[in-house]
C-alpha cells in the first residue's frame, strides 16, 4: 500500500504534534515516487515533501498528501587515493550517514554529527554546525521536478547555497523532490576544532581523531540541546540575524560581552539564542510550550500536549521582546505549515 489515508504524523514531526494528513506515502525509490505522484486520488491535492520532520511546525491537520522519500541506499560512486565521492539516498537518517562516514574513516561531515533530519533535507536549508556547513561537501543534488516528473541533477553552484538557505527554499520552493545527494569526502584531512568548546571537550577524550571529534560534538550537543525523542523540539527555532554594523555596535556598546561574528565589512551576526537569553526567556514556560533551559534558541513541547499555535504564540512573544530590547526582528528558522 503505497498511499495511506488519514495518517497520524505524530512520529513524523519532532515536536510530536498529534496531527493528521489526508494522505501519506513513503516511497522507496524514484519509480515509486512517480507512481505516487501520478495516482489519480492525489493529483489535485496539496503536496508537502517531508524529511525527518525535524524542521517543521504543522499549525493544523494537513489537507493533502505528505510525501516522505524513503530512499535508503549509500553508494561509493568514485574514489582515488585521497578522496571519495559518496551518493546517499534522501531517506537516510542524517546522523546514521555521518556515523557511517566516520566508521569508514572519511573526513568532512563529522562536525555535523547528531543533527536531526534526513539526508534529503540537508541541502534545503544548508545545515550547519560547529564551523562546517553541508554546502562545503555537497557536489551534486539529484531529484525530480514535481510538475513534469522529470529528473534533475544540480551541481553545488546551481544550488545557490548560503547561510541556512538554498535554491530549494527560494525559486524552487515546493517545486522539487530531492532523491539523493552526492558528497565529496576525504581519506585524510584536517579536523575543524576551532568552534568554542570543541578543544576543551576533546581534551577529556584523548587523541585527536575523527571518531573522537564526532564524540566531542555529540557530547556538546547532548549537553545543550534536548533530545527530540524525550522532549519535542526542532533544534534552532530562529535564525541568527545578520545585522548592520551600526546596529551591532550599539548593542556591543550596551552589552560589551555580546557574542558576535563578522559576516562582511558592514555586517555582523549576533546569536539569537544570546538575545533571547538576555530577555530572560531561557527555561520559561507558557502553557504547554517552553524555552529550553540550556539553549534559548530552542522551543520545546514542554508537556507533550502542545499544539502548533502554543509554540507560535510563545515565539511571537519572544520576537516582540527581542525587538523591544535590541531593535532586531528575528526570523524563524522552522518551516511553518
Ligand atoms: N548563547 C547564550 N544563551 C543561550 C544560547 C546561546 O548566551 O541561551 C550564546 C552562547 O554562549 C554563544 C552564542 O550565544 O556565545 C552562540 O551559541 P551556540 O554556540 O549555542 O550557537 P547558536 O548560534 O545559538 C548555531 C546553530 C545551531 C548549531 C550551533 C553550533 C543557528 C540558527 N543555529 O546556534 O544549529 O548547532 O550554532 O554550531 O545557526 C539547528 O540549526 O537546529 C542548530 C541547533
């Protein structure tokens, strides 16, 4: 049964909202995807392509088809003495893929350990953490156009990657389904340990190597970020805003300890989590929705009974406080459906 009707998405969104979709399908290859999209029951329906459900907030039940590509293969497509080209299916759990690369001794995505979601979603918002972004290692993204059902292959440049952004969130939004992603990884390499906290964590683990760096990243993430299996969340709820230097300078004059990163000559990035924390939100709860105790950028389904609206109301209050205190309008990172 390729298409299921009136299907609960509770286990397919990491907020664990108990919401339903009219139709659901998790096809395992390109042929099945085309078969589902050609089915007469759904040709006029709204369509939503779901990855790991770790970056979406459903406001209510979904009227239409939720399609979750479940392509699971990992293939080495080319290699030489130093490098390896790997193609991974869209449905593979991102962290399983990272674990596999580390086991093989392939360098490149170890800093992206434990990010929730699937391989197919990783290019959409150009996932990043601890000094590495997935755009650094993606060589090609393969998929199918939803209107013509024709295949496409985009090289890295054509994906127009930037901070938490790509062509798949802009001109191609809702127009494609990603089926696999190709990565260029290396058989030896430099480990990226400059992000604050990594070196300290590594000291407790002994030798600096690929497996220990993965372990260090996992330890850091587990100490700051809640496990969605235990408490529903979507990681960073907001993006870190990029602001004009003049605005950043005023903030730094008032808060000399404010963390900030240079983006260009005239722009700086100020962590939204820090601003939300300064506004006193860390650990606060309103009804069923809350702000995580260890990382104010993360909103949580505190009681397990929250609905999309509960989280959105809390988010609105947080946006207002940050605007009042810092004069900055922060934007959501999560995809609201
Ligand atoms: N900070 C606070 N209070 C907080 C949270 C942060 O003062 O409640 C301060 C920290 O002390 C630090 C700075 O803000 O000085 C930055 O915090 P952190 O290193 O935790 O990173 P972030 O900017 O809040 C980003 C990504 C995360 C990623 C981390 C590590 C975004 C929107 N988020 O968070 O990504 O794991 O860096 O690289 O860019 C995700 O996208 O789901 C995610 C978790």
